[in-house]
C-alpha cells in the first residue's frame, strides 16, 4: 500500500496519506462547502458519519457520494458544487 495518494479536487491536486477520508482531503484543500441546497444555501459536513448527507460530492463522475464515508484513492477526481 502506498504511503500517499494524490487526487484532484475541483481541478486542484491534493496529496494525502493513504487511508485518509475524503472529507479530510477536502478540508486540506480549503473546501468548507461541498454542495448547495435546493434553495442555494451552502452545505458542508455536519455529522461526519454518513447520517446527514450534507457532505455529498461527485466522485469520478458519480454524483451524490458521501465524502465522509469514502477513502481517498490515487487518481480520484472529485467535484464539489461550490
């Protein structure tokens, strides 16, 4: 298993230790908001354990993935709605 993985978040390259949860990588990249509500309000992680669904992002083209429940992978492409 590699010591670090590199992924792209909204076009920005981010390197984190292997085993890092995606929410932590997003925070490292300065992302506090992951998506917008139907009314346009910014949303970010609340519970950190997959219950609130506020941390949803698009991962490798698949929308509505919970970042707090996803481990970072090398080459992963992540998009936020912000």
